[in-house]
C-alpha cells in the first residue's frame, strides 16, 4: 500500500501542473474579442484559472508528502498526535 501511495504521489505531482498548463493554453486558444459565446470571454477564464490554481498547488503538496512517505503511519486517534 505504501508503494501505491508513493506512485500516486508522483502522479499527483505530474498531473497538477499539466492541468494548469492545459487551462492556460485553453484560455489562450479560446479567448477572442470577436467571439459571442461564453468560452470567448476572458473573465470566465480568469475565474476558472484562479479557482483551479490553488487546488492544483494543494494537489502538488499532497503528492510531495505522499511521495516522501509522510503518510506511512497515520494516527488512529488524536491521543497519538504529539507536538
């Protein structure tokens, strides 16, 4: 199970930047001042990218900790947590 966590951690670290790159490239492709549809509006793209960027950063951080085996032993209760 720990090997699966490491592999998925690596997958999350690769997928997160790819999602942001895909969104930015989609924005560059579809933003058009002459377009009449919602997909051509730059405000929509700014909102979408600004919402998904922190999610992707969090996914990268989660993947990094999973890759480093920080989730190898999770506490069963709050009594096991020490500072």
